[in-house]
């Protein structure tokens, strides 16, 4: 865990870090943990720099971490981390490029929505235009970007607008990976309180699936891996776009045409 927890920590739907303050851990602590891991698993190939927003740590610190990882794990092939829009805004393309050369080759970004009103409700701290601008920087630096969209984030009232605008933003970014998750009000978050007050309405599986279809239909991507197989998703599907777009849409259409026979994930699989 390179940093704790998230430098932004304001998103209305996230309950991971609400009672914690952001800090960058001491490099000596991390070197000791890396050595502990090396003794037990010297063949490590992939490392994820936790916690919620490691890219916000000073580049000098991240380079020290990457140097230690490369020294400990000769077979290391990939180091990745979460990157908030705020962190992407702060980091320059040159800094990202240098970190990529040092081994940090992939970022995970929660775009959540391309609709400004939905982004405001989610308290993401950026609008769609800013999201596009900062999310284009990793590709310029040669870093792979994986983005996430929250199905249901606009509720029934903004479902179609949310899905279409999200597709437009993803098209503008052209990430290497895109995935969908389904928003779930978590106790202790502002979104949960909104749901309890009747200000946020969760959507049923069929409605979420229609939103998913509108999102996929609007995607115009060139070699992006698409996944909707997170535990929160009702309909687990995936493929590479544009090659598998028609097949993905056909699977969604079949599920909507026959909801009783659709492979909607049981609640037990979704951790409910």
C-alpha cells in the first residue's frame, strides 16, 4: 500500500475511505514490505500500488517504489495503480512518461459518467470536458488506461442521457480498457442517505440492461477491451470493440427479449 487512502475522497457513492485522511507512506516501510514479499513470492509478475489514488504521490517517491520493485522481482512485467481525475490533472505527461519507463504502465480511472449533472450528483469534482482532457494524458505518455462507468448512476430519470453521454466521453478518451459496474448505495455514504430519503432510486436488472445496451451501442472504439463482468453487474459479458460489438449487442437483446431465461447474476454471486 503506497498511499492511504484517496487524495480526493469526496465521491458520494464511495464508502471505502470516508473516515481516513490521505497520506503517502514512508519509503522505508514499503522497502521492508517489498523485501517480505520477495522472500515469500520471488516470481511476482504484476503489482498494484494501493490504495485509492497512488498517482497523487510525489513522482520521486513513486520512482523509489518502482526501483525497489524491479530490484526485488526480476520477472515483474506490470505495475498499475488507481488514478483520480485530480491526480491525472496534477501529473504532467512528462512525469507519466518517466513513470511508465520506470515500470508504472497502467492506470485505472473511475470516469463513472459522461453526463455533467450525474457527475455533479456523484461529487466527482470534474465535469465531462475536464474528464476527457485529463484522461487523454496517459495515452500521450504511453500508459495504458482502464476506465470504469457506473450503470444506474443517473437513476431512471437520467438513464438514457447518462448512458449516451458516457459513451461519448469514452469515445473521446479511447482507453485501452473499459468496464461497467452497477452503482450500489453503500451504508455510510451520501448516496445511501439520498436513497433513504427517496432522492436516489436504484434500477432493476432489466432497466440496467437497457442502459448497458444504450452505452455499448454508442461506443465507437478502436481496439478497446470491454468488460461487464464485475460482481455488481447483472449481465456478465465482454469482448473487444469494435470486433465484438454486434455479438455483445445481440447477447443484450436476447436477455431483454427473454428476461426469465437471461443469465442475470444471482444475488448470492453479487455479494448481496
